[in-house]
């Protein structure tokens, strides 16, 4: 195996091992998404509250 291919294999295996080091990143993404959706819901209720459709 060439040294370039060996280096790529080592880098790929090390990159695969660090997937759990993200820690609380999924919680930050989920929390941010929740805040954005709640803001959009509040805007929808605020602007749509005074309009009646028959």
C-alpha cells in the first residue's frame, strides 16, 4: 500500500472515531430550531389574530 493511501486510511479511521466528541451540539441545533419555530408561530398568531375569514 502506498504511503498516501495509508495516510488516507488512517485519517478516515481517526475521523470516524471522533463522532461522539460533539457533546451537546445536537441539543444546540434542536434548541435553536425550536426557538425559530416558536418565533414563527408567535408571528403567525400576532399577525393573523385580527383577520377573520368567512
